[in-house]
C-alpha cells in the first residue's frame, strides 16, 4: 500500500506526517474531560497526502475536542509539520505499542505460535531474530522483513543441547548489537501414559521447555539488567493450571515456567526488566495435532471452550505485543491466559 507518496514501510514509519497521524489516532484518551460516551466514534483519522489539518483529521463537528486538539498538539513544536524537529514527538504522544528500534529474539519461530509472535512484533516496528532448532526459516524472515520494513534474521540452535542454548543470546547480541525483547516460545511435547513415560522423554521435555527457558532468561537478563530495561515474555500453558492427560513432563515444565516467571520478576522488576508469561489454551499447532486428530478428544475440548473454537497462532499476537511494549511497563510476573475462556468455566 502506498501511503503519503511513500511506499517503503520503514520510510512510512519515519515519515513525520504519518507519525503525527498515528499519534492523533490515540489523542482523545489523553484529553481530560473529553471522555464522554462515543467520543472515539466521532472521528476517523486517515493517513494523508497533504499536511493541512483539515485534510489530516476528518471528524464530525466537535468544538470542544478540536479546541483541545489545537491547544495541546499544535502548540507543541515537536508536532508542528513545519518544524525541523517534527519527527521527534514527545513521550506524551508516543504510541504505547510502538516497538520501533527494538530487537526481539523469538525462540521456536519457524512456524506456529513463534512465527505468529515474530510477525506481530515486526508489525509494530521491532527487528526480529527468528530462532529455529534445525534449519533457518529464511523464507519466513524475508517475508517478515519485506512486509514490515524491518530487519529479520535467523539463528539455529538445538535447545536440547545445553551447550547450544548457552550460545543463543550471545549470538543474537553479536548479530544485532542489542537485545530488548526475549520471547521464550520454543517447546516440545511427548505423550505417553505416566507409568510408561520414559526417562529420556522426561529429560528432553524438561530440558527444552524449562531448563533452556531459564538459561535464556539468565543470559538475556544479564544484558538487560546492565542496560536498565528489557522485556522477557515466556510461553507457559493452560496446563500450568491443569494437569492435562498423558503429558506429565509438559505439564510439569509449563508450570515451572509460570513460577520461574514470577521468581525472576520478583528480582528484576525494580531494575527495569519486565518478566511475564503467556499461557495459551488449545491452539492449532504441531504440538496439539494429536488432540485435533482425535475426534473424541477434539469434541470434548471444543465443548469446554466458551469461544466455541480452538485458537489459532494469530490469537496470541496481541498478547505478545502488549507484554513486549511500553504499554506493559507496570506489568510484572503476570501469566496472561489466552484460552477462549477455558479457565473461566
């Protein structure tokens, strides 16, 4: 889509007129006394081809709002389209979900939930590093970069191998020069009756789903604490709250991730690093394919979900953007359930 004569996404984000239009979109919530019912439905902001206010903001007549808008926005030299410093908008008007300039490392990002999360972060301006366990998802990285005007690269590491897990964060820092967001999504699952569950399966699941999460948090945490800021988003599970069936190692690991999240938040919240987690419900991925292919279990699960459907990886996009963004600066140690209402039943 060509916007304001600029068809490059990166240039679009840096174009001062487009930045102002995006700031205007969120302006009503910042005006004291103008929060009556339906205020946000009074107007629609369009990206514009001219820089005149009459063309930039298309609103139904609302004198109080327009007066307040003119007083607060146009009186600010940093939002004057003719000013040299126009692109440097004040923090008061910054988009709370803007991730421009941030670098995010997303583990298990070659497909499914991880790929959806990487796309979501990139759509808000973050450069992304996609981790995969076997081969680099080059096509996905190229698509993300092309669609969002950001940098997207790949790293491979087998998180079942402790030595490879140790190298992942240092390699990300070497490649990007910084690390602002870590999303610990990578995970595996092994199914068997508890009495038949092998030590090998138990060890593999705990290594990837819990131990590597701790190691990556520790490595990223050292860097973020030194910088005085950072966001860590771990991926737990609904089974952190419920035991599941025939997945004892997975349930134990994901419960451990939830508690690890809280433990790290207790230590790091006061030092500028947010550690939170997302607990997905039943999402269509490779890990849940066995359940989706079982007609009895599929029906049992579906009947329990108030939303009336299984989730898709894209249903987690908003949650990860929120927890990785300035909007969640005062959120620490929280496990955000995204489950179609399952836990509310």
